C-alpha cells in the first residue's frame, strides 16, 4: 500500500498546512512524531500504530448561520489561510509531478457544534481540460471529481461497501459538476458494491428531492459559462455542509447521527481526482490522484488509513502555528492509550 510518509521530511517549516506525522520504525517497534513548524520529536508507544499517523486541525465555524452554501467562498473569510490545503501539501498516487497549468486546487474545512452540527467543506479547482463523460453515477470516479470519505466515530474498519458491516463502518462520496436535473452532485459510491438503493438517502438528492441539513447541502460553480465535457481552461468549485453519522444504515431511521464537539477526533479522507484526457477507446480514468502528505492511499477503503481530523474549538481565525502545545499533547496522550 503506497504512502506519502516517506516524503514528509521534504515539507519545509513554512508549510501552510500543519500536521503531526507519525513515521513507523518496524525495526525498533516505535513511532516518532514530527511537529512540522518546529523541531520537536517525540517517541510514542507502538499502541498508536493502528492509525495512519497524520493529524489535520479543523477549525470551528464561528457563525454557522452566516455560511451560505452557494459555491462561493466569500463567507469563509474567518478561516486563516494556513488551514488551506493545496497540491504543495499533497503527494500523487503515481509519484508524478503535476504542473499548476495542468491541475491546481485548494480545499478547506470547518465544523460546527449543536444545534447546526455539521462539517463544512470548500473546494476550488483550475483544470486544463474538464472530463465529464460518465452518465452512470457508479462510474463517477472515471470523471474529474473529488472523493471524500468519512469515518465519523473514528472506529476504523474496512468500508469498500461489500456488505452491511462495511456500510456501517464508514462512507465514501464522489462529487462532480454538471449534474442532470434532479440528479445528485454527491454520490455515495458504497452503492457501487452493495445493492442497496435506499442507502442513497445519504446523498444531496434522494428520490428527486434535496435531502438538506439532515444529509448534505451542496452547491457548485463552473467557469467559463457554458463549459462542458472536454472544455479547456475551466475552474469550478464545490461548497458543502455534511451531516455526519456514526452509523450509516440502509435508511435514515436506522442510522445514528454524529455529534461534533471541541477536541474531538474523527476520520476524514480527501482525494482530488483529475481525469485529464481520454484514450482512443474513450476511457478517461483518474490520471492524477492526490493525497495529503503523510497519509495513505488506503484511505479509500480502510477507516484506519484516513487522516485524523481534530476539531479545534473556536480558533478559525488563528493561524495553525498558534495551536497550543497543550492541546496537541492532550491529543497525543489519547492516541497512545
């Protein structure tokens, strides 16, 4: 299984994104934690080896009522730029270097406590060629899209989607622009594997109706106006607010809603996919696949391989370098128990 951890040391202390990256040493059966932006190195218990070892700090949304899900980020001014992830903070599954003129992106996230109780996400892309071939949602991965995975209760486990137990463990979505009328933007790709149409209550549209705050609110933009499949030099955005569930059931009534709280840790995996051209037979596919530095390509199917997302309390306007060591140490202490 490919990981980006071996490349973590290449990231300078000026990196705008902040991780605690845990590097395994099989010979010594120990784990070292590197605090990027500082020179601190800790030796941790091997009890923490169950997780991939990357921590992403997720700020609290200061005023959820001010967040308008419209595909624009003018309501994200509260977020310090150091929390934004770009290709500079990612590795590619194939190890290739991708020019900004080919594909460039930035994404950011935040969380809100009760009564709103949601995970906010914004994603912006600049792409040399838009690939939007597939009419079948189960082949969304073959188009330009973004994959996002959630293991809300941080329990881990396999979640390809082959059976109900895997559906309960975590979930996986693909997001694409240019949906048809009454078609979802955010597709639950667990249904690629399990024959359970009712599970699609988790998407932004179900049976032709928006699911709203109980599942997903999402909006997208695409420029230039009129852009379509194979259009060149396009830019597009997604803005979404997700309700998380500790247990996704076949129906909403059989599911358990997740409650966000400060200093909580959950699993989130973000994977931008650039199809970037097609073969003569019309097959496009994900030419470039991006993962956060220090994370694992296994996040697509295994909850333990997703990055940890740590819910920061009310610090959205504070640079990541200002996150207190006390909060970080508390998280590490919990990791090794």
